[in-house]
């Protein structure tokens, strides 16, 4: 498959499946696959000081054992408040190990926000209405299991509201509060109705006028919330704004020219 895909290509970018040893259980670790394909390696580590250097040294040792060249390292998701400190210390520590640091990328909160489509997948829900709004970004998550008056006070900008499907009072309050005709209307990213319950038929009709997606989960509120909380957000090719933001970060914080020269 690799030989077929690489035909006519100047460069092949191969994403690993984790650390260098992943896959060793079937004698196909990332390090051995890199050797098999004749690839060079760029290590990506998460922000920090001691931990990333330790992980980089361990991973490089496995690649060295297979005779695979490690071009260098990029440190990702570094907290902006500690950026300068971590960059300076990490660079000095890696230099002592003879490892090239090609870049340090700061943590960008907006890249961690899931879309309603990803919420749907994580919660294994079905779309009741608002399929055209599945690309809405979720910034905050609220489990609304209190009286409507109190629930409305907790809804922040771009919130996902998780609510039992039989709480018509809360559902109706959120729909009403999100209408643009109302001053200081709520910016709701979407709703997940839990328990396999359906709101009153008249409320279901009203839901179709919302400018956000409403999902239905057959699971209880705890299970649904847990699945959403444990989700993993990855940038997809369809996430155009995230792709553009990532391109901007890489071009600004990674020495692409130096990396290409090392290839």
C-alpha cells in the first residue's frame, strides 16, 4: 500500500500510532515500521519540562536501536504563561542530548472545542432536529437538572445543554431563551436529551425552529455525560477553521525550512 501511494510523490507524511514502542506486541512497533518503510522521524511531545525530555530520550533510543534517523523534536501544547521558560529549558536540555528542537507550539484552547457532530458520535445519539447546525462549536457543557430559573443562569456562550428528555420545562425555557428576538438571548451550541424520553409533541414542533442541533440519547444522563466528557477531540479535514488555525501555528512556531533541509 505504501509503495502504491508514494508513486509520484516528493514527500510522504506518515502519522505514528503513539510512542515508538506501540505495536511491539505484534512485532510492528512504530520504530520497526519506520525502519521497514525507510522513513525518518520527527518526534512530537507534549508541553512540560522534565516529562517531555524523558519521553523523547526513551523514544529516540528505540528508533536508534532500529537504525532509524530521528530528525528532531517539536514540543506541542505548551501553556502560554510558561512558554518562554519551557522553551529555553527544553532547548538547553535537548541540546545536551544532541537532539534538534524544531519548534515549540503554544496550547490553543479553541482547538479543543468539539463540534456537535463529535458530541453526537461520542454520546451515540441521534439527531432530532437541526442537522444543519452539527458544525456548531461547543465551548461549555452544562447538565441542566435544576429548576429552569436556575438552569438559565448557568448557561454560558456556546453551551451544550444536557437535559433529561422529559424535562419539558427546562427544554422550553432554553428554546425560549435562545430566540434572537429576546434581549441578551442565550448562545446555545446544542442540546442532548437523555433517558430515551421525548418532549411533548408541541415542544417537538417548536424545537424545529431552533438554530442549534438537538440530539436524543437512549442512555441515562450520567452515562451520556460521561461519554461526552471522555471524548477525544481530533482535528478533521472538515474543520476548516481549526485547520487554518493549525497551519498558522505551525508556520509561526516551527522551523519548517530547517526541518526540510534535514530531510
